[in-house]
């Protein structure tokens, strides 16, 4: 996969600001609803260690890491719901 097939850093920053993830939260999701969403919509185990960085367990970090690593089409699926 090349860089064109993934969200660019500037796009990830916009996502971070739109979802208000500076606090580590993503909208009003609980761990269970967040996990269910990612499994249903993009077939991703968001609690896999691959999506943990630094503070790791916070939902904002996991979502941003996922959006930065999955194919662009999957990122749009995550963001369009």
C-alpha cells in the first residue's frame, strides 16, 4: 500500500479535531460500543496491540492509529458512519 492509499497526516489532524479526541475519548463511545462498531463496520479488532501506541488504551489513539494504517476505503467507512 502506498501513501496515497491512506489518510495523510493533515487529514488525520482534521479527524482528531472533528471527533474531539484530544481528551482520548471518541464522541460518547464506551469501550463496548467502540469495539462493536469497528468489528461490524470495518472488521477490525480495535483492541489489537497493533492499534495501541503510547497511552495505548485510549480510544482516540486507537482510532487515529487505525485510520493511519488501514486502507483509505476502510478509513472512509470508519468516518462516514
